[in-house]
């Protein structure tokens, strides 16, 4: 059975909270912008498959929506 220990269970070095906060903010930015690009990709794919516009029109739509989304999310 596990022993009951008073205080923290780990015995390693102390946490570097500044580095932890930087890593977490980078994770949030990656999740935010990754979600943006996946949503814009799905919109551009729907535009390509369900309209007679073609590939280049959907590519332009993807680039425009991505640029607008990045501007809004900043």
C-alpha cells in the first residue's frame, strides 16, 4: 500500500512557473490558430465541392478567411 506523506509527493526540483506559463500560452495560441485554420479549410473545401467555383477560388477563399481570422484573433 502507498504511504501517507505530508506535503508534496514529488521530491524533484522546484517548478519554473515562468516557463510553465510561457509553454501554456504557446499551447493556447497553437490551439486557437490551429482551430481557425481547420475551420477555414473545411469552409473552403465545402465551397470547392458544392459550388462550380473551382479550386483556385476556394484557395483564395481559404487564404482570405485565414488572414481575416488571424487579424480578428490577435
